[in-house]
């Protein structure tokens, strides 16, 4: 087994730190987009009581920071979603629309991850307020193909 170089270790640490910042950007974007309001019960909460719920779980890295992979939920509704995944799946499909929900699930099944420069580009997009939605691109491409 090869020894880890100091540079390799720093690169892994830098990537983990960047992923943490992306998680923060993603959560902030979801809550801001939804007006700090729970998408399930409709209650408006303060900035500390609204959470960003992943449709496709965070471990499915390819969709982890996808803007359409998240919905704002208050704590009780988020707990409901985690405790009742089948019902939450049905609700999320209705909330997003079937095509968008299916595209999120398809994206989450992707096998390729992110390289460091991809993550840096994504962070810049979040900072500028225009995170790239791969799901929106997939749906647009599908619509174009259907129009032909």
C-alpha cells in the first residue's frame, strides 16, 4: 500500500472543507428559495427552525447539492419525512411534480462523482446565487427531444 503524501492529505482535507461549505450553501439556497416556509405544513418559521430536506439522500453524492433535490421543512415535518419514507416519497413526488421527482432520482443514481474543480465551480455558482441544476438541464433536454 503506497504511503500517503502530505499533498494528498491536504487535498483530501481541502475537499472535505469545500464539501462542508457546499452543504451550507445548498441548505441556505433551499430555505431562501422556499421563503423560510415549510413546504409540507405551510408554516413560516424563523431561520433557525426551517431545515432543508434531501429528496435523494446526501450519501447519493451526485445529487447531494442539486437545488431541486431539496425542500424546506419545519422540524416536525422533517421528522415525519424521515420516519415515513414511503409517504414522504409520495408527498415529494406530488410537491415537485412527477417528472422533476423522477429526474432527481435518476440523477442520484449517477455513478460519477465530483472532482475538486467541479466542486469549486459549484461553490462559485452558489455564491453568485445561480446554482446549476442538472435536473433542470435533464428536463429541458428531455422536452427538446420530445418536441422533435
